[in-house]
DNA sequence: CCTCCTAACTTACCGTGCTAAGTTATAGGT
DNA sequence: ACCTATAACTTAGCACGGTAAGTTAGGAGG
C-alpha cells in the first residue's frame, strides 16, 4: 500500500500518538505532548524552559506556550527562578508527579505489548533508529 | 540522552521532515507535506479528495485545505468530477508532474545516502516499521 | 414531484510545531 | 552610574494536523 520508508515512519508516529492519546485523554485529560513535557520536567528536576526545550527537541516558544497551558492544570509549577535572572523554574506539583508516574506505567505496558505482538526486536529497532538520527545529524553538521 | 523508542521515533521523523524541507523549499518552494500530496496524486491518477485523504492517512478537511493551497500554485488541477456528484477530480498539471519527478529523485538520493552512512539495513528497518504499524492497527481493530 | 438519505466536500475552531522579532534581567566595560 | 551585550522568555503569525458541524449533489421512496 505505501511504498516508502519515510512515509511509513510518519504513519507509525501518527499511530503511536493516537494510541497514546486514547489512553491518556480519557484517564488524565492529557495529550501525548503534554505528558511528554511533564515526564521530562520530572526527570530533569527543577529546570528552565530553555533547558526543557533542548531536552524535548522543540523551540523555546513551543515550551513557553506548553508550560503556560500546563501551569493552568495544576500539574506543573512555573515560577521565577529564585536564583535570579530572567528565568523560570519548572517543577511538578504532587499531582503532576502522580499523573506522570501513572501515565508512564500505562503507556509502557501498552507499548511493550504492541512490540511483543509485532515480533520486532525492541533493542534492534531502537538501535537502528538512533543510528539513523545520528546519520541525519552528521549530514546537518557538515554545513 | 533520550531513552525511549517512541521519543526517538518522533525525533527521527522531525529530522527527516526538516532535511526534506531544506532540499525542497529552496529548489521548489514546496513543503514536505505538499510534495507528498502531489506525489500521491501522481501515483493515483485522477482521484477524489476522499480517496486521497485515505491514501495519505489524513482527514478530509486536511486534504481540502491542502488541495486548495496547491491548486493556487499551478501544480495541481482541481475541478468538479465530470462524472457528476459532489466530487472533485484531482490531477497534476504538467509542471506538477515535473516537480514531483525532480523532487522524488532528489529526496531518494539523499535519503539513500543517509541510510548508507548509518549502517542500518533499509530492508530490515522498513519491514520492522511496517510490522509495528500492523500491530498497532490490530490493537485498534480489537475495539 | 417532493422529501429524505447518503457521500463528498467545506467551514470553524483548536493543538502544537516553527521562525522572526520584541521584552526583560543580569553582567561587564567605561 | 550608565550604556551595552547576552541569555531567557514572550508575542505574533504561519503551517498543518485533528474533530464537529454545515453544505451540496445525486438517488430512492412515497
């Protein structure tokens, strides 16, 4: 049906997003991107928006908008950095931490299921994916 | 750096889009999504918007907007279907055909390069990608 | 002939990505 | 003490995805 690897990769990520959305939306009212943002804030600990943007691989304006929205849900705390400077300090609220932990468990279980059924080796596929990313990054650096 | 396969897949598709954009934008003024749309119209021949949406894996409103924009560039011809009904018939103009052919060649060459360098087997990776999509689709069908 | 169903398309609105340009807070040189 | 440079964040506006609800053309039944 579809013939091209790059096309299939887009289809795959779209399906993954959708599957994650179906799990997260009814249970927590979170989109996949919002969950990811919270997840990284949890992993990074108190973090600036700039650092979070870097970790998420998105632009600073995207993070600015996202954190604005998430702060309104009570899952994320965003205040001025006490260390000073024009920075904001992002942390999870207790309910944010709880939501992230539950979402992660749910998603990991479901995804492990899917990989299991597909017969694909998680390790091999993950390794190849990272190699492709690295090759693309190299190509970019050349200019 | 990043730990999760689904995250890396998003990174990979984002990088692919960006690389494609850098090639297509200066040379043809096309985004990757627009190129893809034109490519499928070329492959499917005269086609309705509904069928194109199905082939692209996107919604009908998306195609409606996209074809509206592309029709304004002179690459795509969109008129009422002579067979009647509330349908539109999409075809490539001669310059559309030419642009698609040139873009495809360019992108395929560049992408083959990247895969080559990464050391990843195109065939294996493509097969695994399709298997994962199939596994996700199965899961969906169960409900 | 008129009504109503269905399929295809459109409109309206929103989420989330981007870039470009504007703002603000600290730091450094004179 | 006052510019100015820099870093972090915000605002504005576009691209392109989605859903929900509206429109329109053709066909089927009373």
